[in-house]
């Protein structure tokens, strides 16, 4: 098992959800079936804080912020560092997609080839 950390900066000003993806086939991160959600980061309007939830990669995995959860609202630039436990051996690339009430952004370019043995 390995701890994977993914850092990204929110450059949009109207998103309320981010989905972090990894490619399951070691190729580009796309909307193809080979891409799986690692975690979702959602703006919680009730508590004015970003929440994180584990994705579908592994139902026993947990995703968490490194450090305190960001509290700046979506109209502000935020930096996120997310970590999760990866139990599957392989080489993975990661990407992030923003979403709001209108729809989803394109997924970022695949970044960071990580090999887990």
C-alpha cells in the first residue's frame, strides 16, 4: 500500500465540485472507462468549508486533505493537496475536473506518472 498525494490549484471562480481521476491503464486521464475517480472535493455552503470524499477506486480507501480543509469560497483561488491510500500495484497518471451547475470542465492534462509496486 502507498500513500499518494495530489496537489492542484483552483483557477476558476464558480466551481462547486472537483473530481480527481487516475488512469487505471497507465495512459492519459480521459472520460474513458479506464479512468476512475479517486476523490471528490465539494464546497459545503452550510459550513463554508471544502469537503472531501473517497471515489470509486477502492471502497476501503480514504481520501483526506493534507493539512486543514481549505475555507476560501469557490470565487477565490484555492490550493488543494489531497492524499489517499493506493493498494493496487501499477503505473498511474492523475487529472482533475471542475464542475458547477452548468457542467464539467475538461480534465486537466495527465500529470505525474506514479508506479506502485
